[in-house]
C-alpha cells in the first residue's frame, strides 16, 4: 500500500530519468568495517557525485516538473542547496538559496560555484526557510521548494532503496533522518519489495525533533545543538512526520561523540571522509542493538566542515 502522497511508480520513473551521475552509486560490504560494527553492513556511498550527497537525486527529479522560466528558491544547510543549484544550472534555471549564518563555508562556496545566488540569513535553518519563503512570495515567477515537503524529492531519493535491493536481502535498513525525505522514499520502496526488512531512522541526539515527533504523532520542536548540520532540524514538516509514521519501524538518536567516532571509522576502514550526517547510520549501528544479521545504511554526504576534517586526523 502506498501511504500519504508518495508513489512507487514515480520512484521507478526516477530510476530511469534522473541524471546518471547520481544513479547506481557504489554499494558493498567491507570486512574491516563489518568487524568493527559486529554486523554484516552493506554501505551505499552517496558522496561520489558532483554534489557529494544523496540530495542530487531528489533535486534532479523534482526539477523535471518545474517551469524552467521560474526562479527556484529554497533554504538549505548546504547539501540541498548544492543539489538544487546543480539541477537548476543543467536546465538554465535561476536558483536562490537561503542559508543560516553558521553555514559550512565549503558548502557555501560550492553552492555559489554551481551558479546559485546565496543569501546568508537567520540563526538557523528555520529562520533561513522563513526568509526564503518570503522572498519567493514577493515576486511572480519565483517558486519555493521545500526539502521534505515535495513528494518528487522523496521519490527521487527512493531510487536508493531500489538500488539497495539489487545487492540482495537486507534485514534492517538504518537511515539518517534530517527532514525525512530520504528515509520516506527508501522506506516506501522497501515496504513494497522487501516486506521483512526493518526500517530504522537515525537522528542526532542534539536535534531529536523528528524522532520526538514520530513518537508523539505530532510535530515537536527543539533547539538543535549538534555537529551534524544536515540533521539539525528545529521544527519538522508535518507531512514528513506523517510519512515516517506510516513507513518507519523505529527511530533512534546518536550523540555527537558517536558521530565523530563513526566518521573516524569510515575514514579508517573505507577511506571515506564523511560529514557527521553521512556517518549517522554507522554511528547508530555501533551505539544501538540493531536487529538483523545483514544491515544496510546510506553514507549520505561528504561535505565536511574544515574544522571537523582536522579532527579526523586526531588519534
């Protein structure tokens, strides 16, 4: 059954039409990593593409439904903004991204490199989102795109679930959760095609709004305090909470120390430099008793803050 407003058919369509640079990302089991986590772990590497994160899938698919004459406006901690800028550039669309003042400077530079106009506004993502929405409403020809709200973004991300099952059976999928677009799309596909697979979402302990909203059955706000900017959600989107309530079996949280340890584990065993959100699934597998013999997780992003990159080299 297809809950809420997401479509299996559109995930199948996305798997055919999304820019090939985002599709069929590497996925494999690595022996040293599996030994360190005490599970067989299938990792899917979403950092080996032009925007260095999974966000390119949903942004590209959604852009196919937009009028190329419109100016696209969004808010982002950085990865979604890069993805929208990249998709917009490929279609000749103007893109304006609103980001908070503490934006990762690497992400800021890359958004601009992809041709976006970037406005640095607000103390956090919610304030940047409010400014973006007002900007879009201030003039005709502008369209506001909200990550986690638009179905096509989740459906584009859902192609990851389709690809994961090509590697065989999965007992449990452990998926990082920010705005919920990623896990909703993946979970929809797994629910239809791998009914025995358990689906667990991972939030940052310093930003547990989505986990708390999922448990409460209503939107709950928090004040984020975490190194994982990609998971630092203050107020979840109500529609996204509804999707996760219909699709996700369990939600767990991991603290910043666990995220940093997981980043170091990925660097040591996989040779990959992940941002904190990108390592959240690994952190959860290490910190929690995750059921199943063969687990899968998505390494969602590699746009690491320069200050954190230096910490990876510390013993």
